């Protein structure tokens, strides 16, 4: 959600995230996360693990969704077979045990 001030709870916070700012902190259902006074979106983002980005040119902040867990469940690459430069199938598993730097590109 886009916000213009860090010292006011975003008006759409509860509708978009389920979190409400109360005197006891940020609350959702029976769970409350204490927040210091005065209110600051930076502290809210930190405690709820929500990304917060600033666009100084437009003087706005963007508060992202809460991170429920790690982004990747595993660091293992699935079994992928791609065409090589000669249009022959190339299995990435053949590189197992070596370091690989992969660049992906799409025209869209």
C-alpha cells in the first residue's frame, strides 16, 4: 500500500492486512504486537516483517505484504532440461557439483 506519512497508521492497513493499530500495538484477532509511541510505520514494518520502500522523488512510501516465512522453501534447483546453442537437450543436473551462474531473459 502507498503511504505519504510515517507517523500515521495507513488508513487501509486493516482492510488490506487485517492488522489494526490500537493502544496496545498492532493487533490482528487475538494477537497483538507491541509498538512504541509515537507510531512510526518503520517500526510497524520491522516488527511485522513487512518490506518498506521509499520513493523520494514522489515523496511516498510503499508498505509491502507481511512475510509469513522464508521466500524459498528449498535452494535446490528442480530438474531442468533446456536446449543448448546447437538445439540439443542440455540437463542442468549434468553440472551438479560445479558453480553455475545462470542468466534468464524474456522478451515480454
